[in-house]
C-alpha cells in the first residue's frame, strides 16, 4: 500500500508476500509474526460497563465520548454523575434558586448567567 521504486518492486513484493499480512478486520498491513497479537489487542470483542459490545480498540473512545455511563459534571453543582442521568438532574438542579447579590431577587440557577443583563 505504499509507492515503491520500480527497480525495487520485485524484491519488495517477494518480501511482503513472505512477511506481511493484511488484517481481515481493519485492512492494515501487519507483520505475520505480529498478526495474532494485533487481532487480540485491537479486534477482540469486549463489553463496556454499559453492556455494549465492541472491539477493544474502540473502547477508550466510547468510554470518553458516547457511553451513557461516562462520568460528567453538573453545570450547576459540579456533582459527578452518569451522562444518562445528567438531563434529569440538571432539570431539577437548575430549578433551585439563589439570591442575586445586586437586586436581592431569587434567581433560578439555570437563569443566573443571563440575569445580570436584566437585573435591576
């Protein structure tokens, strides 16, 4: 899968056929001696804590960006909770109030950032 000078092509092709395999899962060129390790480390099926099955090479990205059980912080109270519970928690948490330091009115936490524009 790389460009080879024409004068080296036959020797290169013999070397590749003897030493390199194409991974049946990802189509990468892998040395034959490393193929078993490559498949076991990159393509073995694992189960995330959310019970979703995927290749082990995809687990880290899944846990960081799409797992419903990944930890996230509430924007109002900084409590860490599972992403799947965030919306319900923030609806409740954002409905709490705090007094405004300038006008003294009780302001919903979810409106606190906008409040200075309309304060007083």
